C-alpha cells in the first residue's frame, strides 16, 4: 500500500513523435518547386530592372513633346512608384486567397498577370499615337504588375519554406532572392547592352520595347515549371484539418483568418516582420533602385557607365546570397540577421565615402561594402518571415508584413534618399538613412524567435530522407530544435 501511495496521481503519458508524423520531402517535387519559384522571382525582378533603366526613355515617349524634361522624368519615376502602391493590396487579397485555395494556384495567377502586363507595356503605343490614353494605360499596366508582385514574393517564400526540409530551409529559401537580384541584374544588363550597341534614335524608336517583349517567353517557361508542381504538404494537411474541424472548437486555430482577425492575432509578428523588411529593403533598394540616380545626379557619372558599375556587384552579391542562407542553417537566422543590421550601421558611411572619392575602383569598393549587409539581410528574409506565422495564415501574414514595408520603404527609398541629399546638401545623407533604419532592424531581430532547423509553426517536422525521420524520432527527447509538446499543440488537428 505504501509503495502504491508513492506513485501519486495517475501518470499521464506524454505524446510521442512517430515516424509517420514526420514529413519526408519528395526530392523531385522540391526541385520543381525551387525551379518554378526561382524562375518566377527572376522574371518579376527582371521587369523592375528593365523599367528602372528605361524610365527616362519611357518618360520621353509617353508624355507630350512640349512638356518640360524635368516633368517627364518625374512622370517616369512616379510610374515606378505606382507599382509599389498596388503591392499591399495585392499582398492582402492574394495572401488571403493563397491561404484558402492554395499556394500553387495563386503563384500561377501572379506569374501570368506579370508576364502579360510586362508584354503589354512592350506593345503599348506611345503618346504620339494614342495621346493621353497611352500614359493612362501605362499606369494601369504598372498597377497590374504591382498587384501581382504583392502576391508573388509572399507566395513564393511560403511555398518554398513549406517544401524545404527543416535543416536546409535557409539555403533553399535564399535561392528565391538569388533569383530576384539576378533577375534585376539580367534586366539591367540587357538594357545596358542595347544602349551600348544601338543609337539613341533606334532605342527610342523600337529597341526599348524588346526587353519588355522578352518577358512573355520568360513567363511561359516559368509557368511551365509552376504547373508541374503540387501544393505543399503542409498546406494540404492544414486544409484537411480545417475541413474536418469546421464545426469543432479548434476550427478557429486551423482555419485561415480574415485580415482583421489576422492582425489582432499576430500583430507582434506583423510588426516585427514589417520593421525587419523595412530595414533590409532600405539597404537593398539603396543598392539597386537608388544607386543609378545617385551615381549620375549626385556623383556626376554618365548614365551608361553609372548603370554598368552596379552590375558586377549585383551579380557577385546574388551568388553569395545562398552561402549566407546556408550559414543561417548552421549558426541560426538571428545571428546572420544581426550581422546584416550591424554591418549596415558600420559600413554605410565608409561605402558612400568611397563612392564620393570619384574613382571607378573606389566606387566599386563602396558598392561592394554596401552589398555586404544586403547579402546577410535578404538571404534570411525568405526563411525567417514565414516562420513567424502558422500554416493556416502564413501566406496572408507574409502578404501584409512584407508588402506594406516594401511599398513604404522600398518604393519610396530613391525619393527619400534623394530628398535627404537635396535638403541637407550632404552626399552622405543616404548613408545616415540606411544606418537609422538598420538600428530599427537590429531591435526587430531582438524580438525574432530563432527558427533555424526547427519545424514551421503549425507544421510537423520535415526531413530529407527516411533515415533522417527515424533518427529524429529516436533522438526527440534530447534534440534542442524539437519541442514535442508545443509541436502537437500547434500542429493541425488530425495529429
């Protein structure tokens, strides 16, 4: 009797992770998912690069010949900003749909919209042919592009992170930004080659349309990849659980949330993501969208050579992004993001000072210094941000936090930085802006939960092989990256 009393209350058996609970990634499907998302991201950013480098010509052709040249330039830059105005709307609407009808369907839709809108710019008659209808239609096409882009990056990151094995999520997700920046570089290089090999009359006559027309075959290739992939296992599992629990008390956890409910439930995560994306994109757009303006207007480089100086830096940075993503799988997302924010604060001023020196070697060195924090930042956004939200609300949460930040601190980055130069009279003003935003980014990382090597919220563990699944189950009690109790609390109701 005494021995029985020492046992106390009835023992409650702890829930154990089983091999059948673990998702083993289909390697062939993972490769198709990577191909479809990377090629799609490359095409999206290809358009950004193309338009940015052709903005002056487009301003000339789509406004009356009698209009002041400064107003034409303002018009073309305003059109660029229109794209970002539409992104939050696309992020909210397409993000909600992606959590309901599936990631793959929305990604096919966004890519189709972007390809057709970009091609439409290439065949759109200019002001001399259609009058005021030409710039109006140009604005409409850019709005369509912005709307589709709002759903593209959020969907692509959600898609690839849900497909990737936990231990290599940082590497695979970083391939998206490799595609993004390489797409920008390809678009800029294509335009630069045309400018160097063709006369100004030929460029303004027809050749400026060629880069936009190429978007259609690029889009067809990307669409082919995307139609070959299935929705992610995590999404399917969450959707099935939500359907089974539709009349159960747990349905609110498994079902996708509307915009208001999503903001109420995840406002801390949304705010953390917003600030982090704002800091990263301030540095990123300083290097891409703003740098051609800074080099030509502030440092007085001629337009062609000012543009060309950024290309080797963009290509080199693109190739380093997967290395930084792989590093985050080893040492953690937070550490790599801390490196990004701290290096931005330390290197921004030296970077702009080197560029102000005026020599080509010093300009390249300055651009390279600015590329360092951008590399550590962007290589981790695609793996860190989706881990803020559960599967049922991941696409929607990404769509809000990412696109609002990009719209405000990405699309307006060139305007803000050039305005600071004008108001202060200092060529170092953009450096101080980058530093200030990265201080905010550092604070955001402090509130970020470490997600490297861990299952995504609302998902069961994901591994590359059956042997890894067996080993994970065997070592679940001593695995520091696995909290089995919270895993079953967060996972869909079918477990």
